[in-house]
């Protein structure tokens, strides 16, 4: 099976920075796209940023210019560098990966457990 372990969340003042990490492990042949989603209280989960296997990135308009997604393929890890944080960035952040499982050869979607990011004003 495939496991995702997230880290890096916490409490920060507005204007501050945080770096989230998500490491994938287990029965992985390869990883295709990786992404970060977020869900604020009372709101639907939304896409924050994605990165493809060749390094192409895409961002939600709300985080463009402030957040940077990156990946280390050797470590099966995706990162989200968050700068100039705002109170409206407060949410639970989830990593999402598309992996090929060597147990059956199928591509599968997997979610991390979520990490809380709280930005105080």
C-alpha cells in the first residue's frame, strides 16, 4: 500500500512563511502528478497548486505569486513553500498524489492526512 506523511503546518502571523512537506512511501513504481489542496472551515476543499512529473506547475489565483510547489522525485516528496501568508490562507492542507502501485500495476489517487495551517492577523 501507499502512505503519505505530511509535515510543516502550524501557527504563523500574517506575512510569515511556512513550508509543507509530503512524503510518499510504500508500493510505488512511479508518481505522476502531485498537488496540494486546502479546506477552510465551512468551505469545500479547493486546489491550491499542482506539479506534474516533468515539473510543470499550476496555481490557484488566490495563491499565485505567494506559494511555490516543488518536488523531489528521488525522495517521492512534494513541498509547498508558502510566503506572505494571509489569514484567509487558514485551512487544513492536504497533499494528493497519483501513484502507480507495483502490487497490481494500476494508477491510484492517494490523499495525505492533512496538516493545519493557521494564520493570525
